[in-house]
C-alpha cells in the first residue's frame, strides 16, 4: 500500500517536473538527462523511505509494548 502511494506521488512529481523541463530552453538531450536525474533522485528517495519504514518495523517487533 505504501509503495503504491509513494509511486503515485512520484509519478505525478516526475510528470510535473517534466513539464517544467520542457519549458526550459535546452536541447532534447539536456531535457532527457535532466528528466533521468529527477527519476534517479525520486527512486533514491523512495528507497530511503522504504528503508526507514523497515527499520521502524524492526524496532516495533523487538519492543515488548503492545
């Protein structure tokens, strides 16, 4: 469920950033490079968020508190 939520938000973010990139006065290659970089940053952010969720779950599982 979280993956779908983040992926949906990331897709919309990439689409919006792509629109901004399209409005810049750059070559097609520069636009593609910029879009690729944005996608890499979003993927890295999502991976880090997933890692943090996993760590919280580990801590919860080790806790004696219900």
